[in-house]
C-alpha cells in the first residue's frame, strides 16, 4: 500500500514545497491549511504519518495533536518555527512523537518520516512477554495491562516501554533510547525521551511523581523494574 502523509500548514508556499519533496519520495500527500480541515481530511482518509505546524489560523497545532490522539495513535511530527523548550515540550506533551524546527531540509524531513515508518512497521521476529508485578507487556499483541485492565499507549510509548522491558534492570541512557526507539543517533534531542517517559508514567504508575516501575537513575538514564512492595501496584488509568 502507498504511504500517505498528511501535512497541516497554513503557509501555502511551505505546504507546496513539503508536498513536492514528499511526492519525490513516492508518498501520497494530503494537505490541509487549518486544523479543522485537517481533522476532517484525516477522518475521511487516515494517513500513515501526520505533520502538524504549531501556528495555525484556527486551532493551534497542540489542539490538533490532542484531537488526533483521542482517536488515533498515528505517528505525529510537530513542526515549529522556534526551538525553545516550551514549544517542543508542549508539542510532545500533546502527543507528538517527534518534532522538527523550521527551516528544515527536505532530506531531514524524509529521514524523520522514514524512521517513524520503520518503527511502526518493523517488529522483532520473536518477542517474549514481560511481567513486572501487576504490569504485563505483550509485545506481539501490542498490549499493555495493569491488574488485567488494558492501558492505551501510543506507538512510541509502547516501543519505549518494550525497550525498557527487554533490558529489565539495566539502566538505558537517553542516547541509547534515542537510537533504539526513535532511530536517532547521539545528536538527537534528549527531551524526546524525557517527555515520553513522563507521559508513560502517567499511564502506568499509581503516583507518577514517585515512580516504582520506570525509575530515573540520576546522571545515567532510566530503567524498568518490578515494584519493591505489593502496595506499590499502580491503579489502572484507563485510556488517555
């Protein structure tokens, strides 16, 4: 099946340039100039990857991202004209998987999209199931449960959790997680890891501020472990 990309950008010149660059890669491109048109287009013809500009004339990019996340775990790249921490973190907190700062080279955009598609379409040939206390991870089924109740994760959150589970008890650095989960080398942005860890904790931890499953090892990175005590079992959060 042909890969379909939805690009949401109000500047017609930028939108056209992005469309032409992506079509050169052999992808089908859908365009939208505002958030409402984008959501309608996605509802009628779901895309494989969505590019969302933050500054839109009606709904801003954060609102569009949150709206898509309520019904889909499609990979999302947030596009921002500013690289400041607020915009980047806000976009990731809204549910984006990655971000790009304008201006960007077409090859960089294509590389980020290909990395997202590889992560979605590539799975390990054999993956064991994992259990940490009441947290169960079933990689082959794409399922995570707490006390038997399924918890909804985005594709990136799921891959992050599986990577931590596959290295149970081992501390993984931000750089290692960027390489394994985002397919980005050591020059990638560690904020991608930190924000997704924070989002993951809100879904699997009883008290995200005092995590018992996904713990921080100061100065080194993160690791996944079983709770030390039975009372540390999290309360299911349901869907997010």
